[in-house]
C-alpha cells in the first residue's frame, strides 16, 4: 500500500459523536454480541472515578438487549481495576492497544469470535487500529473532553493528520453535540 491507502488501516466502520449515538439494535441485527470499549474519554472523562447516571442507563440498555460489555484500556491497571469495581464491568487494564493481547483476552473471556465483537474508542491509533487489525467492527467516538494524558495529546497531532486523510477517503466527522447528560465540569 502506498499514499492514502496506508491510512485505511485506521478507518473506523462508524464515526459518531458519543456512545449514546450508537445504534445498539442495528449492531444486534448485524450479529454483534460483545461490546469492547475503551474507558477514558469514551465512557467517562479521563480518570473519572465513578459511573454517571447516563452511562449506567446505557449499560443497562446494552445488557438488557443481551450484549456483553468489556472495557479494554491502556490506562494503569489500578485505575482500570477501580473502575471495574464501581461499574461491575469486566475490564482489562494496561492493555497496550493497538496490540492484540487485550482484545484476544477479552474474546477468550467471553468465548466470542472476532466477528461477533465491536470495539468502541476515541483514539484512532490505539482503539480503532487495534480493532481493525483483528477484524473487529470498529466505532470511533469523539473524545468526551480535552483533558487527557500528555502522551495522548502528542498522538492527537498525528491523529489529526490521519483523520484528514480518512476524510479524503469519505469519513464523515459527526457534529459535536451536548454530551448525554453526564454533567461533567471542566
Ligand atoms: Mg480513550
């Protein structure tokens, strides 16, 4: 692959404003049964310690429909473990996405094939690239907040370039809306 083509490894299957804009019914009809998701700036702002009501409702809706939900995060094991405890979600920390290990571990834990899983995340080079490498259906969301780890801030510069290239290939950026009632301050 050369030129623009090499950016296609980062192309998400969907690009939406937030998890609240994901059509869970449609995913179910597509045969998806396992929702793998990033944590920071996807489910909650970076290092946010508790589960807001909006997320609680969303998780209930997903689980009532029959989905399994699992967090895969590159953040510290302790942070991810703490969030796993308050949310009741199985969670894999220090996953080093885009590496395959965390994704594989999750598929194994829930006894699912790659084509039954979706991966949701706010970062192209970790969440989406990692998912695409394993053939998982990938959903990119806008980051919930501008506050993030310094390493992520640097990656965002390169990510902006990649996103511009993907827009040339037809990726549509969602309009940023008011987040779904999370009530997070700045
Ligand atoms: Mg994230």
